[in-house]
């Protein structure tokens, strides 16, 4: 699951898990909103989540260390 993520998806995942909103994420990563939505959609699909709160649950259940994202 996690191993299949691209570098961009891992970056977005890191910021989502930290609780940042999309405006902060797109500014920090230097991407536009459309690109953010594309990355987030792909990320959710690969992690089998429907929303960002489920991402945190999956991360905790899988024991993924978010510091190493």
C-alpha cells in the first residue's frame, strides 16, 4: 500500500497527516489546486481511504512512521 505511493503522494500524505489544509499544502509544495486534487485522489485510492481522517487510521493500523515520509 504505502510502498506504491509516488514521492508527490508521500509529500501530500505527510502534510495531510499533520493536519494542514490544502492552501498551505499547495503553497508549500508549489503546485496548483488541480494538481493537488489529482494527487490526493490517487493517494486516497492507493491507501483505500475515502477521506483524510481514514488516512490517519490506516497509518496507525499499518504502523507507518510518518517521520520517514
